[in-house]
C-alpha cells in the first residue's frame, strides 16, 4: 500500500498536483457511478460535475451490455441530473457495431448476447441468425439440430448471455472452424458483480471457444487489447500519461488501464475490497496509483 496514494489523505499541494496531472478521464459506470444495476452512489454525480468544472473531458467505458446506451444516458439524466452525450459512452455493442461498419461487413451474425445488445446490432442494420431447434436438448437429434441447423454465418459475437448453453457454444465453435468467419467479443470480464457478490462473467466462456478454435477474438470490451487500441485512437492528442482511468475492478479496470499507460484510481464501491488491494505485491500489474472509498472523494478532497 506504500505506493498507493489515498485520495482523501492528499495534502493541498498533492491534490492540485493530482488534478493537474490529467486532461481526460475514462470512467467505469457500474460500481463507480452507480451500484451495479441500481441507484447512483452518493457523491458520484457531484464528482462528475466537479471534474467538468475543472475542464476535464470524461468518457464512460462500460462493459454493461445488459443496459442500452439510451438507458445509460437516461440514468445519468434522471438520477444524476447530468447531460451525457452518446459519444461520451464506450459500450461493447456500439464498439462492435462501429468495427463492423468500418470493415463494411454485410454478412449474417451469430450473436450470443443479451436482447439489448442484439437490438443495437439490428438497429444498425445487421442481420442476426435465430437459434435452431427448440432450445431444449432432450436427444442427440435435438443436439444435432441446435449445432448444425440453420444458415452458416460470417461472424460470431460473444458477450454476456444469461441463456448461454453448451449447445450454443458448440454451434459457435462449428461456425468458427471456417477461417473466414469473424470472431468478435464484447465484455470479457472473468467475474461480474451481481447480488451480494460476483458471478462468473463472459470471459471464461469466451476462453473456452477461443481454445477450441485456436484463434483469438477481436475483443472490443474491457479488458480487451482491441478496445485498448480503440481508446488510444479516439484521443490521439492526449498522451496516455495524461489520462486517468477510474474503476472498481482490479482486473477489468486497473490492470487494463495500467497496461495502456494510464494513471489509475480505484474506488471501493464495487467489486474490490481494501483487503484485495492489500494482498497485491509491490509492482503488481493491478496496483492502482490512487485509492478512494468512493468517487465522491474527488470533490470532498478538493473542498475540505
């Protein structure tokens, strides 16, 4: 913990140095701005307004594809009284749409994701294949239909799918045996917050398909390398060292940001406890630069 600066313990001089050290903020939403799938965390709206008052650009980098970008914007407005524009939100479904448009993709897609994620693709004009069979496997005939039935596709996309099944993953594997079939992934978290703790995220399922087909997906959600490159390309005039990444996950946020050369601020309102941070060895890739009990400490430290 000796190398981590606790935000509310900074001196006036250290606090000013902190604010002067970055121009752009990449900020997670769930566990940072609001409790996962719930209400705003006290102080977070004020912190975002404070960053804006100091002239900082803020972009929200979320892996939450359960909620659409429209729902994110409405939540900012209704609960935080904040006017957030679409271009300020980096959302897995949208980054994948943007990538497909950039390569003029026009083929059929097999998409393992939530209904809101699938709807984003449909609204953008992409064609998605429907599931084959009844979805309930009671015999080898049912399994064969689920895996091999339906049309061949030109792309497979995997994100959070709460109805994921072995048959769906087998079908994805079969389609990806075609080397010309694109393999795309959105959110790739190993764990995601739900209820009173964490549950398995999409990352392990993506890994299973990756190992079975022997090639890596283009991953446009955290902590994907392709998303890292996309963020760097979106802000070519801002050096990575002048970016502050705020998150609640050591792996998906802090590790991702450290590998990008960003400064990092970990908040303890989400999936990480203080004990988790204390267990990290000095120099570990997931050790944050700064630590805060909540995002509200940004303005509380400034106004003490």
